[in-house]
C-alpha cells in the first residue's frame, strides 16, 4: 500500500467513544517521536473519556486538548469560525459507525463539527 507521507506542520485528532480509543495516548506519543516538528491538537468526546484521560492527553500532545462540548473552558475560540488552530489535517479515531453517522446530527450542538468545516487552501 502506497501512502503519501503527511508533510504538514499541524493536525487535529478527534477521539470518539469506543474501546479502540484506549491506545490513543500511545499513538500520539509515537507521532511526536517520529514527526518531531508536528503539532497535535486533540478534541475528545465525553463518551471517549471513559477510555482515555483528557488530563493525560494534555501532557502528551503538544497542541491544544479539549472536550467536545461548548462549556469546556479549554475550547479554543477559533472553533466558532470553523478553524482549528492551523491544523492542516483532521482525523477522527476511532471512526465508528455511530461517530460517522452522527456527524450531521451533531453539527449544531458540538464544536468538533464547526472545527472540521473544510476551508480553502493557500492561493
């Protein structure tokens, strides 16, 4: 399988609620070790907090980390405008059927949907 290497400087990882979310800290650690210049921002659903600690992610990730609810004091202000810092890539993990199908339903109630709006690249 040929995969193009990611050459961006910043990505956003959205963690959803499934047992598969448990190894996310290990994957973020691996990303930081293998791509030392990469900034990793993380948003976590409340259901994912059953499997992964937001506090631990704040220590591992070098970008912003917040829960996927408007009342989170760590929620970056730019998500209201559809931005997610300078993230050039938006990943959902684990991309369960519920997370994938629930995206349109959550569009009005969750910050992640504002953050994941596509935007035009550089001119």
